């Protein structure tokens, strides 16, 4: 889970959508914490990408998510584009501005 409930509480975004019960549970936060922070919990992967203005992920998009990205939708995630030509091409096709995270040393 890339976004914790405390980050949603401090967010200026209106009703952020958070998906994946298994991700929320794996992060150690129950659904109630996300709901109290104002999140709309969605399980349908396509609906998340359809609704969200910004996608925040811990890892790069999965191949099944390439076609879900759309122009103007911000992607904030770890990207290692040198390792994946198909991901690089998909991002270019999507016209989605991508912000990447990288580890500090």
C-alpha cells in the first residue's frame, strides 16, 4: 500500500479512492482507518484507474495496467524504465505524466 490513512487525512484531495483490500490489510491498516480518513474504498481495479486523477503505487505499473493509464492522469511510483521497454512505450502512449521515486543513498 503506497498511501497510509494518515497521509489521506492530511491530503487536500477530496474523497481519495483506495483499492485492494489485500493491500490495505497487508499494510497493517484496517478498512475503517481508510474510511475515517475519507477514502472511498474500491475493489474494481479498472474503476480505480477510471476515477483517480493520480495513481500512487509502490512498484511500477503491471502490464495489465498499461492500458488503464490515460492522458493527464498522474502516475507517482518507482520506475526503472531501462529494464522495461514495454513499460516505457506504454507510458509514452498513455501521455500520463509520470513522477518517479528512487532510493536515496
